[in-house]
């Protein structure tokens, strides 16, 4: 299979990991829908990078903390043609412990990290007929399968997203595959942290190369449709120790 000419919506793709994913899809020939909530300049920068690569991209704005925006976002993207793939990447990642997590921060993490992927996947699936195929890839975290006390609401929301990934893989088959990529040390966090400690327990002993993140996504978008409900760990073995 090839992504040439296929439409791919990537949420939260104006910055950081989302930008890496958008550029990778463009390099593979896909037409990218760059979604952002409040980062128009960053989104335009990514679009320009894709154009410079000889690719094609559109910018879509939606605050996915508002549940009504999920259907609108899918509808917006679909006006350009049928969507082939949805990549649920947008997320809140805050360094909260259980004792510093209040109800507001708990609800925000669940709204963006879990409810939005569900609502987007639901709208995406409804836009497909029995004769059309599609792919959903959820961006996860190694913590989701090895929960700890750090990043508490983030981890819980991502753990629930693992369950959603596997459940939707059954519910949406055979037309739509649903898989996940559980990331490890990809980019330094935006909050202060000892970078040496981040990879201290990573068997691979290093940070990921951005190209490796893109390669994993392209594999799930272009690869065998017989793979569904799978969680690929791209974490240098961090979940093993």
C-alpha cells in the first residue's frame, strides 16, 4: 500500500511529536490535515515545511476540549475528500501526582486524551461506508501499560485510551484498523527535568530519533491491514524495566 494521495488527519500536529508525524506522512505522499487548537503560527510553519517537501497540507483549527468540535473537525476535513486515516495525537501532559491533581485537571486530561479520541474515532467511522477502508492510530505512552504515580491524570487517561484502542479494533473491523504507538523518550518535556534521568532506565540508552517515530506511524498506515488492536512500544524497552 501507499499513502500517495490519501488524506490523513493528525490532531495536535502543529508542534513537537505531532509535527514529526505530519512531516512523515507528507514524505510518504499523504495529504496532511494539520490540526491545532491555539497555535496558528506553528501550524503554518508545518504547512510550509510540507510544501517545501513538495507535499500538500491543510490547516484545521478546533479546541477539542469542547466535545462538539470532534464531529465538526471530521466534517471539515471530509470536505476535501474522504479521510483515509485519523491519528489521535493531541494530548495534555502535566507533571501531576495524585495529591496535586484536582478535579479540573483530571477532567481536562480525560476530555482531551480520552474523550476527544473516542468522539473523533466515532465520527471518522461513521464517515466510512462498508465499501471504504480506513485506519486509526492512537498515540499512547509506555506509562499507559506500566502505570506509576507520576503524571497521574495523564497516565490514567492514556491507560484508558489503550482499552479504547483494543475495543474499537474489534468494533470497527474489518473496514477500519485501530492500533496504537506507545512512546517513550522522544522529545525533552517542556517543563524543567534532568534529561539524564529520563533515559536512565531505558535499555536502549538513548533518546529516540524523530525518524523512528515517523517510521512507526507509516508502518501502521501503509502496512498490513491484518494488524489491528496492536500496541507498538517505541520506547527503547522502557516498559520492560
